[in-house]
C-alpha cells in the first residue's frame, strides 16, 4: 500500500498496489486513472495556491495537478483516457474568521483540472466529515470511506485490457 | 512500481534546537501536570502522565506521530487566544470516550455525553493554559470547545493547516493522560501557531534572534 500523506503524491502501474490518502479533512484527495494503461495516481492536496513557494509541488492545487499529470505520463498514461475523482474538502471546524479552507481547496482543484482540460467524473466533497480515498490498481476502482462507514465506489472497477472501452460496469 | 519522490522532501529537519525543544517539553510537562490534577479531581481517579514530547516536524510527519491516521477518535478542540494563538486538542479513542462518559455518569454519543466531553476539554485546556501562563507570564484565553468525532488524521491535519499557516514546520507538544483502573487515555496536544513559537520561548530566554 502506498500512502500519499499531506502534500505528497504517488503514481503506480503495479497491479498489486493500492494507493491511499488516509483521513482527508479539509485537504483534497485527487485520483486519476488510465484504465487502458493500468496506471493510477493519487495526490493529497493541502492548500489552494502555492504563491510561488516552489518547495513542495504536491502541497498546492495549482502546482500539484500539472505535476501529477507529468508523472502519470512518465508512467505510460495518456491524458485523453484520464478518469478523475476527488474527495475531501470538508469544513471540519468552525474557526473564528470563518476561513473555509476545504471549500477553497475544492474550488482550486476543480479550476486547475479545468485548466488542464480534465473533468471530474465523481466527487465526494464538502460536508463536515473526514474521508479516506483509495485506488485499487488491480481493477482501477476508486473508493471513498468516512469514519465508521462502509466504502462507497466513486469510479467503478474494471480491469485493464479485458473489457471493451465502451463496456458497462462488469 | 511506485514512484514516490515527494516522500523525501517532507522530511525537513527541525529548525528548533535541542535546547529549545527541551525547554518546550518542560513547559508541556508542568502544564500537563496541572491538567492531570484537574482531570483526577473531576473523575476521582488517579491520572498518570506520560513524558511529554515536543515535536517540530513537517505537517505530514506530525500527523503520523499522533497515531493511526484512520483511528476513530473524539477530538475536543479548544482554540486559544492571547499572547500566543493556537489550539489545545484532546484526542480520545472512540471506545474510550464511552468509558470516560461512564466515569462521569453520562451516556456517550448523546447530547449530554458530548457536552461532558467538551467540558472535560474546557477544564483540561484551562488548567493547562494556567500552568503555561504561570511559567511564562503569558495571558492565554481558551475559546469555547468544539467536539468532532472522526478519523484522527482528518482532525489533526485540518488543524495543523491552520496553525502551521502554510509553513513547512508544525510544532506539537503532546502528552498522554492515563486514567488508572480503566483502559482510558487522553492525548493532550498543544498546537501553537507557528509564527509564534518564539513568543513561547522568549520568556525562557531561548528565543531565536529575530531574522
């Protein structure tokens, strides 16, 4: 299991691998998969904007998304086959000042994805609960889970190569 | 094959010296002693305190140090204001929150149970801040507590984003309060806002010369 912690990203083409972002609160977990290539990437984004602080690309929405796309390409994925899912962006606490980092994170991730011509296929965002986002490489399923609850499927699994591209869920 | 290049980058070395971390640990030790006394009086039980830790780490590492990221915990958050800003955080494993409520004679996961946990947070944070204030002559005021039951990492990471203010370094002072006779322990954390660590060190004569 490869874990993307705060500000980190992981990319894999190993069918036995699982990618996880554990306990997302106001952070956003971004999963991108290419079924045909059998490649997936997961970023754990912390803040909306880097403001040119270049030290950790995975931490900010505006720098994490181009970097994740580059790494997916290097692993053999092709952009037009990308399927994208996001989770997180919760408002965990009512803080004085009322700065809703979760909502700002989600807006920044969506706009950075749009800038890269990617649409969000599935999302579980906002609200007040923490979530874990998981990508299973064997069939490229993407699931999300809240504390004390059952996982919910965001992107339905389908093993690469064995099903035609237009096929329904198995 | 997993490409995991970013793992390396987050392991920044602490920018605080060992002497400074020792001083912060000692502050936490005395302050959590005050909090343990308050908890002991409230529960009429003996309360043991672990040796506190003072951690200055990348936020991702700081979250890992707090425990299993997916552990279901009750988190009581007490924002503090005054000479320094920050957050006092109590983390109680979900099942142990039930034991704690039972010791107080209320039912857990009810309005009364939740209110009791917030009150514990309030009393512990106030005594901790009194202890801290006595040593540093700082004025520190707790705000009303908030209770949130969720995954540990979701709680801690969301709070650290606020206190680390986008910095690469999060400061965590933590200690463990164990209620004897029951499997019941409370992790007690102080998360000072990162720009103000110097203000915490200044009264001890250990502040960094201003850059």
